[in-house]
C-alpha cells in the first residue's frame, strides 16, 4: 500500500524523540477515552446517567472521555469501572520488555479492608 503524505510526515516527525514521546502519551490518553465511552455506551448510559451514578457532573464524564484529557486518576477510573461493571488493569513495562513480569509464583488474593 502506498504511503500517504501524512504517513511520510508522521514518520519524519517520529524521528524526534520529544515528539515521539508526546505522540505515544497522546495515544494512551486516546485509548482510555475510547474505552470509557465504549463501556458507558455498552451499558446503555448517557454521560448524564453515568454522572448521576457517580455523584459527579456530566462535564466530568465528558472530560474523562476526551482524548486530550490526561488527568485520569486511578481512583476515578476505579469508580467508573465499578459503576459500569468493569475492572481497571494497569500495566507498567520496562524498556524492551516483551514478556509480562511475574511477581510471584502464584496469584495471591488480598483483602480490601473497608471501614464499618
């Protein structure tokens, strides 16, 4: 398939390490935004409906679903996931890592202590 002018331009820009880093981070934010919106829509909820469930504003849900937003907190992602019947999984990878890190021989469940 022939490369478009944009493909050629992007390849050239990605040679700049600063640009490449910003481009990768933007892609991560885009992925989070798309996943949140897709889960919400699959649950049959509007942004306003989800906001009500989370006791927040529709504007906050809109912000979370915006590809340009990079202020997602783990606690808010967990709240949204719980409201949508999903789970949050965060993966940190070392440079050049191709296999997942094994932290223990067997998965060990842990208990979350909740205040009575």
